[in-house]
């Protein structure tokens, strides 16, 4: 995951969250997380996994009233020395499971390879060409749309992937198919403003490491977490000369931010708020008129 950078001026101290002087922003963050948790406890009609169906079952489900959710998270992309290459995939799977349990959707298999050019200098990281990544999304949606589906939601955990999802959405729209995708979220953004302590960062940082401490703590090695933050925009590079020459961001560790500030409670607040964003996105898509 690589989130848009929030300005430092709107950040709040996390220390207040642990004492009686809980500030208004942090109370709001806690309330958002509580709402998402409560929604999950209401036992709504759950969705189904496409891969678990027979084609006969799929034929009955795949019609114009169906929302198909497709998780998109890198299966191999660097996340510093303290998080696994599969971090984005772990996040996408966690969010997909929660959405599946709370919304009547059809959950398609995840896309684990896509457009991640910013991380290729770090061994193990993979990327597809822009056209390949865009067309993969288009082809998957078109294949399922042949049988009646007209609404798709890409549960996106990346930032560079936004660059291919926009054109994919426009291509599908020309064929009468409505596709939407995750691009931040007002609840999660509000929580991040309340809890983040780092001066800046968007990747393998305080927030993302906190998310993994909540989602899958066994995959986090906090002893190797670092503060590695050099303000800038562009892809990450391990070479300081390349950073200057190619206008990239220098990061020897692959971290962009301060992972040492991560806590499980920050992760809980952020993740539960983001689940609320996802459910709202999907509900809005369900209400969207078909062309």
C-alpha cells in the first residue's frame, strides 16, 4: 500500500488517545471505528466467493443487480525490512473478507500483479507494463459482464494502480459497464489525521505498519522498523545520486515514513474506518443507474 500524503498541519498527537484527555479528533476516529465494528456485528446477508461456485451457480447470480468485487493488491512488492513482500495482498485479502461478511456481493479472485513501477529497484518487487495492467482489469470485467454483470468494484490497495484504473473505468463505461475503485476514503482519512505522528510518509510507514500489526501481527518484525523519510514525490530509489538525477525519493530501506511509531491500536482505528469507506463505496455503486 502507498497512500496519498496528508499535510503535517492536520496531524494530532497519538499520546492523548491513551489517557483521559482524548481530543475531539481522536474521539471522532474512535467513533468511526466503532461504527464499522458495529456494522460487522449486525450479521447482514453475506456475499459469496466466485471461485467457490459452479458455473451453474454463477449463472444464477451474475445478473445486472450483482456487484462483483475484485481485490487488487501486489503479491510481491517491497515494504521495507520489517514487512513482507506480500503486504498489499494481505491487506486486500483482509478487507475483502470483511466486505464479504458485511455485504451481499460476489467476491472474485484477487489480482496480485499490476502496475507498481515505483518499487522495482528493490529485489522481489514486480510490476506490469501500464497497458498490460489496465487491460487485465478490463478483460476480467468484460469476461464476467458477458453473463449479465454490469457493476464492478476494484478493492484497490495501491496508489500507482490509480493510474491504470481510471482508463480501465473509462473503457468499460463505453461498453455500458460501471466500474468503481478504492481511492482513499473520508473516514480513513479523518482517522489518519487524528492519529499520525510522523512528519510525513505513505509507504511501509507508521500507518501501514500499524495496519499490519492489526491485520496480521505475525508478519511484522518491529525490531527492523526504521524512520526513513526524505520528503519528495516520485518513485523510491536506493541510490542518492539517482534520486537527484531522476527526481525520485531516496530510501535506503524502502520505507517512506516512520515505521517505528506504529501500534496495533492505530491500525485498528484506521482499518475499521477504511472498512466503513469500502462498504459505503459499494453501497453507492449498487445505487448507481446503469447506462
